[in-house]
C-alpha cells in the first residue's frame, strides 16, 4: 500500500529529519538511506518499522544534523610507527647520519597518528526515535485512510461475484436437466431400430451429466467467498491470505467455465473473472 510520512525535530544545536515512503510489494523490504554509520541504529529502525508495517517496499530517509552525537579519538598506528622508526634507524646507520630520531621528526611522518570518529549510539538514537515514530504514525494514518477505500471497493466487487455465482447455480440446475434430456433423445435417435440396452443409455446419459455437473465447484466457491468476507473484517494482516483465496476462487471459476457450455452461464463466468482480476489488483495493496 502506498503512503508517506515525515517527522522532524530541530533546535539550536541539533536536529533530525525522517521521511518514510511505501510502495506496493508482496513482501516487506526496507531500504534505509542516512548520514550515519551505526548498524545498531539501523537494526532498531527496521525492528520498529516491521512491528507496524507487514507488507510493502519501504524507503526510509534519515538526516541527522548534530556534532554532539560524534566523538573524536586520536589513535597511534603502532605498526606503521615501528616500521617508520626501523627504516629511519637503518638509513641513519647505513649513511652514517649523526642526527638522532626525535619525536618531532616522527610526528611529521604520514598517518602515524589517526583521528577516529565514533558515534555516540545512545545520543544518536534519542535524536532519531521521536521523528521516526512521528513519521510512522503519519504514514499509518494515510495508509489506513486508503485501506478503508480499498475495502469498500473490494466488498462491492465481492457482492457482485456472490450474486453471479447464485445465478450460475440456478442456470446450472436447469441446464443439467436439459443436458440429460437432450443427450437421451439424441442417443435414442442415433440408435433407432438398433437393439441397445435402455439401461446402458441411461448410464451413459448419467455419466455425461456428471461430467458437466458444477455443484462441487459452486459449493467451494461460496465457501471461499465466505472466508474472504471474514478476512475483510479482520484487524490482522490479511493481504497474503486474500491473495491465496482469490487464486482458489479463480481456479474454481475456470473449472466451471470449462465444464459448462451454456449461453446464459458463460457471460456470468466472464463477469466473475473480470471482477476477480480487479480484486486481485486491489489485494496487492493490502497488508
């Protein structure tokens, strides 16, 4: 489900801005872009987001503006300094140089001392947490509003499908009886004046009728629709379950379409498949 949320705090010395954008996706994929390096903070951010969002491509942008969350330390590169000293000592002896190796001469050598910047994780998290939660709440409000509109549309289409299934069932009952009568009449016409067992003709007609019977598919479709309606009223993440049920309903409708060759049922099957496809597209937007 698409959505956008932003949060920001700012004062004289520091500030933080968080933006979160979500796009439709079957899974929960989080991408974080920021100007800090702490993996611990990123893991915290992902954990909080996954507690609130279960499906979607989630892009998070965080900009921290503060020097108070960084700490600088000077570190001696002992290995490099030792290598420098040994090389200088070797050169002094080889060329009979009388000058001593002093601290001031060592300080002029490159990278003997290194400045390391480390982030104060606790202070950094305090700065990020509030705008992050504010952005998430704003995002959730937008997604919730969109979700209500989606549910209304899906409910409307589900009712259309339910009505079409009832019509298919009624036409099917009449159609099956008609199939049997036509089949029997045709067989008797073809076997006129031929000695064929009437019981055998009845059996063949029954087999033909059974092959065209869609009662089981109708029952399963109604059951799937009931489950789907229950999910629409659920407060839990149901997007993937809905997607699965739509696939099952579509499978049953395809079977009905292949079994029944009836001028009244075929248009109903096409309508149901069309509504199912529209619902499938909407379901991809639901958690």
